[in-house]
C-alpha cells in the first residue's frame, strides 16, 4: 500500500469514530483537527470540548481498535484541543502536554454530561462468582440465539470450563425448555440469594422459572429492569469461568438498558445468512460500543444444511457466506459458522442440549460449536486480571 493510500484509508477508518456523548461521528461534528498517518505513526487530533474523561477514553479505545491492523498502540498519538487546555494520549501512557493554543493554567472543567442512555462506567457492577460475563444477542428473533447460548455453554464446559446461563429473555424465556427443567423451582440460600437450577452440570436461571407460561406478557414489562439486576447480582453464582447471558432479541432501548447496568466482558451477535442486513447489524453493534462492551464477534447460524445420511455434503439453503461478508464489512470477527442439523433442533426440543450428548462428537455442528468455544475462550486468554480481552477481538465504532 502506498503512503497516500494508507493515509486515505486511515482517514476513512477514523471518519466513523463516534462521540459517545451523542452518537454522532467526530467528523460530522467538525471535531477532527488533524489526521497525520505515515507508514510508521499515526497522529489524531480532535476538539474535546464537552467530552468527559470517560468518553475521551472510549474515543481513544475506538481509535486504537479501528486502526489496530495498521498501527500498534504505542505508535498512535491522540491529541485533544479545547478552549483552555489540551492533553495527549500516546499508546498506553497518558501525559498532560501544553498545546500551543492552550492556557494550561486554566484547565477546562470536565463537564459530566449524561448521554441519552448514560455512559458506561462507574455504576457498572461486576457479577460476583463469574470471571467473565458474555452476552449473546441478535438483531432479530428466531435466528437461534438461545440455541447458540445453550450450546456455547456446553461447548465451553467440554473444554473444562465452569459455565452458568442467565436467560434474560423476559418475553420468550426458553432455557427451562432447552434444559428440560420446566417445572423446577429455584430455592434460596440462608443469605436470601436465589439458587440457580442445575442442568447437566450447568447452573442456570430464567424468568420462565418464576412465571406461568400463561401469564400475560404485559405484566412482564414493569418487572424487567429489576429482574435482570436480580439475576445478575442476587443469584448465588459461584466459581464460574463464564456466565452466558441470553438477551432478548433486538437492539432497542430495553436491551440497551439491560446491558449498560453490568460489566459485560464481551458480546456475541448471532445472525442467519439471509437475515443479515449490514445496517441493522451496525446498529446492534453500536448498542454495545455505546456502553463500552467489546464485541467478540459474530456467529452465523444455519449456515448450511448437513443431511444425516450424507454428513460430508453441504447445502447452502440460505445463501453462502452472508455473515462472513457482513463481518468483514463491519470489521468484526466471524467466530463460527454453525450448520443446520435436524438432530440439533430435535435435541433442543427434548431439552437435551446437543453439545452435552457425546454421541454427536465429530459431527459438523459439534465441531463448529467446539471451534466457537475455543475462539471465545481465546479472546480472554491470559487476561483474567486485565480489563479487556485481548487476542483477536475488535470493536466496531461507526
Ligand atoms: N443450527 C440449527 N439447526 C437446526 N435447527 C436450529 C439451529 N439453530 C436453531 N435451530 C432451531 O430454530 C428454532 C429457533 O431457535 P432459537 O429458539 O434458539 O432462536 P432465538 O433466536 O433464541 O429465538 P427467539 O427470538 O424466539 O428467542 C428452534 O426450533 C431451534 O431448535
Ligand atoms: Mg430465544
């Protein structure tokens, strides 16, 4: 790539960085003062007036993520200018510098502006008893989100991890059915914590365990916020490597308010090849980036059909490579392509999770889920004590 091309490309990549304060791009707001990109180094300078320190850090993270393929963090300098002060972020080290236009003596007050949905940060609570919390989401219903959540949990268990499942789908809780525990009733510990139900060695909790399937959906709305909070913080989760959350489908305010309350370590977006609208997916990914949740990647479900009697054949019923193309366009990872298999649906309907049935070992769906689990686990490898997953995850800001 020529130097000019590189600079153009970088300018394009950085043109989609958003101001977390209002969701507009820095470019749209006329905040970008200078972008200087050569083969070795990148300088990005923008006007930071009205941007809180927390939001500034989010912008820095999104810049380093957006150009991660081209520059290591230490080769990136982010300079901010404002009416009264300036500071600089170079790679991982922050230092206050004197900008030519600034008067450092009168540091600009950092306005604590609230975004539409409130920025991520201080109010976020860790879930006691779970090292990593992963949210499984989808833009649309019926794409196999719950199937992915449950089988990812068992695939991680097959890797030797201790995993729990939190069914946050208040309108269509499916875990009691998928785990064959429709009639289970959670108990409580002496400390009044809710005891999760054990299903094949995986503790889980679901709104479906507390309501009758006949209860009108309208009652559920008002309970919503409280229920997720309770499931995160008042359940006796213990010793989990991973807590997998099955979110309700969609990416609206309800989902956003759910994810912003807790310190979720990574999000997975499930889609089917024909359901993939890049624009919708971009909105879905934005939901996570707004609240500073790393997107681990996308999962394509129902990628192709594998007949039972010809397990080496692949029929691309819904078209080939839809999610892969979208993931490339959106600069996120494709974590797995999971085939359609009748046995997977049948196992789900009966409440016998496919990935808990050793008889399926080696089949295309089995292998796809094991790969997914390995990819997810790899995102967090060696980062138990650090803030962010490393490895190959990327964030998307647009
Ligand atoms: N790869 C697959 N092969 C065969 N059947 C599948 C596959 N993935 C999901 N299914 C089936 O598709 C149906 C929908 O899946 P699921 O309930 O997991 O979707 P969902 O996205 O959670 O839906 P909802 O929006 O209702 O929560 C189920 O009957 C499930 O068994
Ligand atoms: Mg579901």
